[in-house]
């Protein structure tokens, strides 16, 4: 399922990925190339930032994710990496969000971490 709206300032259409859970093909990845290369063992196959670039989409920010959650209820069993502010990433962290108990939560983890239930969501501007 997709959702889109038109941004008044730019006239662009912005499409959001509205799958109920973070898509399986986008899970089990760490945050970025630096995090991937820092892992000594059990490296995931890819990282979010490279995948987003390859797909030609933008990783959602926490603000966009919270807006997105007003459209419906998403990530009730999974979680999604968010665009992480540079000051957090510089210290080795990355942020992710999910929806539990009818509430949207934002958390942190080491950028090198990855889990079978954590993926990412993006948007596309046209």
C-alpha cells in the first residue's frame, strides 16, 4: 500500500511506503557503510544508507515517521531505522522507531547493530 500527498511549497508529490510491517527485503541491515565495516563477525549483507541510495528514495526522519503513523498503524511487530542526526551518528549511534501500545516510540542503538525485525522505510519525491 502506498500513500502520497502534495507538498504545497514545492508542488512535489511525496509517496510513503505504507506496508503494515517494515518490508522483509529491507530488514537485518545495519545503519551505514561505516557501521557495516566496523563489525568483526556476523556482518549483515547490506546497510540502510546504501540501500536507500540504490533505491533512489529518502530515509524517513523521526518527524516524518510520526506523521506517517497518523495515516495508519505501522510497525506494530517490526521497527524501522530513521535518518539519524549527525551528532548522534558521530558518537556511534543511530535511531529507530516503532509503534507499540498505540504509541510511537523512538529508540537508539549502535549503528552496527541489526535485527531480523528491524528494517527501514522511505519516501519518494516526484
